[in-house]
C-alpha cells in the first residue's frame, strides 16, 4: 500500500483526510451507506400515495346543478298544488316569485362556469 489511488481527485482526498470528523471514517463505507440511505428515501417517496385534492369548482358546479333541478321540481309541485286547489292564489304567487328568484340566481351562477 504505497500510496493513494490515482483515480480519486486530489481535492477530494485533501478534503476528506483534512477534515477532523471525516478523517476517522472509511470513505468507501461511508459513501456506500449514504447511497443506501438515498435509495431508500427515493423508494419510499415513490411509494408515497398522492391523495388527489377534491376539485372545489367541480363540486360547486354539481351543487348548483342539483340546486337548479330541486328548484324546478319544487316549482312543478307548486303548480300541481295550485291546479288541485290546495294552495291559495296569493300564496302561490308569492312562492312562485321566490322560486323564480332563486332559480334565476342559480342559473346566473351556473352561467359563470360556462364562460
């Protein structure tokens, strides 16, 4: 063992053997140990399950679509009750105005998604 191998850059050898903490460690075993740690970290990072975040805009659109359908169904039920004379005309007009107002607002909000 006459000297240091020539395939290591001289600055690496001076750095390793010139640093007090590293001087006591075998460089080959240390680098091998660090490589194993790096491979384990990479392996577990790839295995990490990515949980997709719910699409807030998509959920809002579905909610508005459902709301629109419910309002339209309530308006049809109101019309049916009026035809069967189960509701006074004044109350019918008041509820119809309220449903139309909500329906128009919902349609405007839905229209924002289609732009």
